[in-house]
DNA sequence: TTTATTAATCGCAATATTGCAATATAGTAA
DNA sequence: TTACTATATTGCAATATTGCGATTAATAAA
């Protein structure tokens, strides 16, 4: 049906899946890496850097913004996007918890 | 077009995105958590636990198996799925690196 | 004002994902 | 053998995602 049955899962599970989903595209990975490399903010040099159309990149930025990972400041005619460090560290902790805390010694196969 | 232009990204970016994609569904999160909680392997008690049809769960398991996160051992008539610890730790490192190594002090917005 | 420039949004086509009923396959039990 | 159980696979419908051209909105420069 193409429609995820989110009602049957916990909020935490839906949230985690949502975070992973936001990162589940190479363009968005590339965008984040690009933002991280520049010690300063960048706007849409991305359009030049990545081989994607402006509309496409704008959409990916929107998705990243919707999940809170990045935030944008209008600077004159262009927009400056940066990682939201608070959110970033929170996500890092969450993912780490998923990979660690829930992991019980599991030796069978 | 619905078709990700993976040619224009690095292998690493595509790989990372692929890992995130495998985890980008609450059912797959739930399946992994379920496997982790049981100190032993489980098969398709999942069909009872989660509210999804057998065919659907089998498909999610297949996806997790394809990315290498879990592996399945045939045990008589049923199949025992477990986390592949080697892969799991590798992924944990990779994701951690993504969230840490590439992160440069980034104070602007 | 007019003209660029930057970025967001709209609308569409192509493709992917999700979910499930039905069926197929494989092993066990009788 | 037949019957049963557990999984996998197939085929389909509904929905989501990806990508982009075209347009729009907003600001800057002339």
C-alpha cells in the first residue's frame, strides 16, 4: 500500500526511523558533509558542487530542515545553512544508544 | 524521476545512505530491537508481536539480511535470525565517524 | 524603476516503497 | 504418502520519493 503503518509502532521507533530516513539519501549525506567541511556556512554553492538541479537541492535542504538537523539564516539574497549542533549531538546520542544500550550479548547464529 | 542519481556520489556516500535506508522504517527498527531483546534468536514470533502480515515481515527481514545487518540460520522448519555482530559494530563505527570525524567546529548561524 | 540573483514552490513523470493476499517452497509429523 | 507448519516469493494496489523545468517571491544592484 505504500503507507507505513506508524500507528502500530512506538513514538520512539517512528522517531528513530524518521531520523534514519532523513539521512537515507546520498545527496543529503553529501550536503551535510559539505556543510561540515566548510568551517563557515554555505548556501547553494551546493548546486555547483553536487550535480543536481537547484530545485532538487532545495528540496533536500527542506527535508533536512524539517527534521531539524540543519537551520537556515537569510543573508541578503542568499540563505546560509548550518548544522544545528544541539540537534546533531542529540541525534548522535540517540543513534549511539540504539546501537549500544539495546544490544545484549547475542550469541546464537 | 524517482531514481537516485548514485553515479554522481562517492561510494562511501552511497554506502552510508544505504545503511540509513535499511534502518529507515519503524518495522525494521522494531524487528532489530526485538532480536536484541531476546538473548536468543527468534524467528517469526515477530508476526505475532508486530501487527504486520507474514509476507510483510518476511520482506523487511529480507532487506535487513541484504544489507548484512542480520543473518538467518535454518532450524528445522523455522528460521533463526540474529544480528551479525561484526557488521553491527562496523556500522556503529561508520555512523559514529560520520557524526564525529567530519564534524568541524561550525559556529555561524 | 528595471534587471539580476538566489532560493522556494508547483506540477509533473519516472521510479521506489509499503503492505498484503495468494501462492510456492521446504521441512516435520502422521 | 498426506497433512501441517514456517518462510519465501509473486503480483498487485496505494502511496512515497526523486528529479527537474517552470514559475514565483524576495532581495540587491543598476
